């Protein structure tokens, strides 16, 4: 784990997706994600994207990439050498060793597949904004806070500009906490059902848990692949409560936005309850899709 933001950056190519290739860039420290639409997958196109990112965030110490011809060409190596950036290649035929980018590529694909075709720049920008302001399960803080040192203002903040998010002492850097008995949804990579209900029966470390499924099966799952069930969003949940509530709030907002549909009654009530309980706002009896968009 790097000790400073933007010191180790992972990159990967994905697609074409709806005929459009794109490049994923991930900061290993903050989990900040960038998705760049690519006119082509050549070395020159990759360098142009990196030039823009380095102009904004600076040059990283290490750049981790796969073994594609775009990344192993002499032009690319000379470009990084000129900037003093060490280039680390993943093991051949083992792309999962570039795990940071691989997981982000998978998450980006799952979100982008729900977007309507049209203005891709607008669609990707909206998705990235939600990713940047949502606390990450592994860090307990949003990528924007860790990379930029501040919270990004969202449309919800503009509705109530005078509110401040209060966090329990000592929880600013705490990751999500799970304890035996928590009701969760676990990411399912085997069947067509993407999330399955489960119960935490044991904690195997700071980042993994043992789960009991409703069909009697037992899983061991990383906390990044778990989500609290709505029923566990109450005052008895372990810290950091505000971060977990905000994660659920952003998940519901993302689902509403990507589906291009009005929120259901239960989704509207959830947004109201999260705002009232964890943001300490006035009741929002007329909260609409247009307001949370």
C-alpha cells in the first residue's frame, strides 16, 4: 500500500464498449478512478491521456500496466523514462496481478453497461463524479478526500448548504466494520444473480469475513464485496455509521440515475431516512428524483 496519493498509478485498457474503447486509471492510495474515452488504443493515444492526467495530478513514482503492445513499446518506455517514472509490468498471462485496475475495470463495465448511448463524455463524467464522492470500503473515505484533501460539493449539498457531516471521533480513517450477526448482501461471481443475502458469522481479518448463505453455504468474502442490508442501517450499527449511510445513499442515487427511472417509494423513503438520521437535516417530505439527480 503506497503511503502518499498518486505515488503508484495503475492503468489498463478495456473495450471496445458499445464500439468505444476506454482506458482506466486508478490511484492505488486514494482509489481515485479516471475513465478516458480513447479514439484508438495506440501508444500515442495512451500517452496523450497520461499527459493530461500528469498535468493535473503530477507524475507518479510508479506506473503499473499490463503487457499490451501499447505499454511495452519503445516510445512508451522512453516517455516514462523522460519523466522519471518507474514502469512496472504485470506478470504475463496473469492480469489479476494488476488487481487495482482490474477490479476498477470490472466495476466501470458494470456501470457503463447501464448507460444509454448518446453523449459518452457526459455519461462517464456523471459516473466518475459519484465514484469520487463515495467512501470506499477499503479506506472509509472518499477518493476525493484522500487525493485532494477535501469533500467535493454535490447537488445534495446545494439543497442544504448549511449542513455538516458529523463523524464519531477517531472514525475519519476507519474502514467499514462488520461483526457477527450483520445482515449483508454479498457479491456473487458464480451465478447470474449479482448480489445474494447472507449473514456475517465471523471476522477473519481487517478486510474479510466468513458468511452464511440462506441456502446453507459458507463463503469467505472481502469487505469490498459486501454491502449492509437496509435493515441494518440503524443506530445499533457499528461505526463508522455516517460513512456506511452515505455509501447506501450514493448507491441508491446511482441506481436511480443509471436506470433513468423515477425512484420507487421505498427508495424515496430511504433517501429521506438517511438524510434525516445521518445528515441531521429537516424532513424532506417532497424529495423528488429531480432534487437528488
